[in-house]
């Protein structure tokens, strides 16, 4: 996923809410998963939050150590390194939880979201090795597709993952940041916080209200290559909901006049070229919203809206670039703007 949501809020404010209750808004921020995070917590003025930053950083380190393909000793790297058909690996609750969501997304999206897409990501130059300077040919893609398919992994009781094919490799970037958001939200709720906004790499979860008693307002970035991160295209008001956005306008390469997005269709083996430039999803879980946003980029506007309308507590906005360069918005039932 790319960083494409701008939080429309001041970074640190002390003040007075309605009535006589003194409130403060505390900001914790840092770097994680190759991007940044920001957590805003509204709490009583004299409540101590001194250990909050360290607890957040610790939780994010745990998740990164589980799911980063850039760390050779991470759980995902150790799974990818298994060399024999039928070999298994016992994994953490975090990793197994994400794999359960990935398996469900693979099923409900008809393979548009496939956690085993890593061989294609590497082939097209969007993995750790980088771009080779040329697009792969059809034969290379066909060979690579033989190593893609979530059905090649079995999830067993006891948090066990089994490779049925040794060349299967995982890339969970499409949902890892969303899972990080959910994990931080769970941490804050466990500590008794009821009003907060969590953002990791542009994916967000909003609970309760802001210091002024209103819903949190989150901006969707304008889906253009030259747009600044604070160039807001639309605004969404959130409370008790997560939102994630995927787009094709930050991570791409151009070759021989063609635009190649980092969002790859795991079924065809090619980067998406269906006109969709951005997909935003609102859901109860940021892990789910994150994965659906990527899948909807692959599925196209019509199928994306149909899927959202079939699901409980899920809505989406899909932005399509028209032939003249203008944008057309397609919204599912229940997706409300607060512009």
C-alpha cells in the first residue's frame, strides 16, 4: 500500500472541551514498515501517557518482525525460505491472524487479492531487488504464475502454515499496515482510551471523537502523480471505523510510453491497467479495508462496488481516470463524503 491519506488535524493541541472537562490531545509518531505512523489520543488533561510511545513502538516492531520481507529472519522470510513441498512452520498469533484474513480475501475477491503474489512483485521490479530496466516477457510471466496461488498454502490448528508447493512465496504488504493499525487500536482500547486516531502509512482507524467532540475527519489524497501528500481530493468523517486507500500514482515505472503500476493482478500476472487510479474502503477492520482496497484496484469499479454492496459494514469509493484525464467517482451504498 502507498501513503495516500492526509489527516486533517493539528499535530498537538491542548485545550478545553465542552463543559468544564479539561482534555488534551497527545501525539505519538515514528517510523515503521518502511513508512511513518501517527497516533492521536484524546485524554484527560492530567492523565499520564509517558509509556505510550514506547508501547506503540514495541508493538510495531513485533509486527514488522513478523511480516517484513526485507528482514531475513522475519517469520514471512523464514516461511518463504522453506524448500520442500509439505514443509511447515509454526508462526505467531499475529502472523496466523493475518494469514486467515488473507485466505478469506483470496476467496471473496476471486483471487484478485493473493498473498502469494511475491514472485510477480519481484519479476516486475517492485520487490527488494528493484527494477531491472525492462518489462518481463509473456513466457517469464507464465512461468512465474505457476508459483502463485493461495491454495498452495494450508492453515492448520496450532498456528501452523504448510507449503504444498515449495516455490510459493508470501508478500503481505497489502494488509500488513492495516493489521498494524488494528493492533495499535487494540492496544489503546486495552489501556482504556476511547477517543483516538491511528494512522500507519496512510491507513487509519478512528475511535470515539476528537477533542472538540466531533468525528475524526480524514482526507483522501488527490490521485495524481504530482499531488502533495496534503492535497485532499475528498474528506470522510469516521467514528468506530477504519479506512484504507490504494492507488497507482506513487509507486510505478514508465517504459516505452506505458505506465506500469505496482498493483499487480495475480491472476493475469500483469500490473493493473483498467483505469482505476484509487480505491478507498471503509470497514470495521483496517486489515480488511487494506486488503479490499488493493483487491478493488484489480477488480475494477463495477465489480468492486458489487462486492462492497454484498458485504456487511463495508463501503468503497473507486476513482477512475477517464480518457480525457478527468476523474470519475464511483461510490458504493453507504460511502459518505464530508467535503
